C-alpha cells in the first residue's frame, strides 16, 4: 500500500493528465463512434501533437477515418500528417518494438 502523501500526489497527477489524454475514435459499420485507442496531447513551440501507439494510427494508412472530440458535438478528423515508427524486418506491426505514432 502506498503512503498517504504518495496517494495524494498520484491523485493530483492523474487529475492533471486526464486533461491531456485524448481518446482516438473511429466509426463502426453503423456509423457509431467507438474508441480505438488513446493519445497524449503535447505542445511544443505553440504546435500541438497527439502521441500514441503507431497501431492506433495504422487505419489512416488504409484511408479509414480517425477522429477525436473537442466536446460532445464537435469532432476533429485526423486527416493530418501522421508519422509512424518503421516496421522492420517483416512488416508486421506486432513485431514493432517501439510502436510510436504522432499526429
């Protein structure tokens, strides 16, 4: 069991991070959104990036639509440039030891 002070600090950290964790969604075959993964929103020099596992963004390679919500009614499509780790040597994502993607 963690010490009370550690629990308090972890609780504050969780609260802080939940403002920066962004669910990544895709529509199912009925047009209903479902969460396919999560990402961390970061900013560098006034530029914003979503950092996630590369396999979460892999559907973009197949021209599938991924998005996240700004609020309950406003969604933002991830039709922007995404960068993935290179899959070597056998082109199988499960063999990718880094599995990092940035959009």
